C-alpha cells in the first residue's frame, strides 16, 4: 500500500493501492471528514489513476488545497516514481540528490589486422 502525507488538509495521510494496469484498487484517508472521504474512496475505486487525477486535481477547500487535491498530488507522485523506476532512477532521500543506476556493457571490438 502506498502512503502519502498531506499538506494543508484535515486528513493527515492517504493510503492507496494501484494495480499493474494503473487502476485504483483501494484508498483510505487518515483523519479528515469521514463521510466525504469514504464517499471519495468509493467513487474513485476501480478507476484509472489518470481519471482520478482529472476529477480531483484543483478542488479547493482551505489553505489552497483539499483532500481530493492532495490525493491527485499523491497519484502524480506515484506516477513519477514508477516512471523513474523504469529509467533506473532511485528516489531522492531527504537532503540527497536522486541516485541514477546505469548498466554499462563493455564490448570488445577487434579491428581487422593489416596485411
């Protein structure tokens, strides 16, 4: 289960699962308005995460954000992390630059001998 700490909302953390087809399988909000967030969880479950981002991104509540907006940010971070993993980029640790993994293969090429 993925974990995301929210900023500026009553909910303090979002936990979610995404399958191999980028479909949201489960989402739980810790803290916040229980009824509204349970509804958000049920309404977004089974949807592609790109669709959930389109629905939730930019919704305002207070502090220039909302629980749905923070959920969209969490899903964007998830997408970025998965793309970086495919490229061999490890996530940056706090205060450290990201680590790049590069596989180098050395191929010995011999040139034809001169006669």
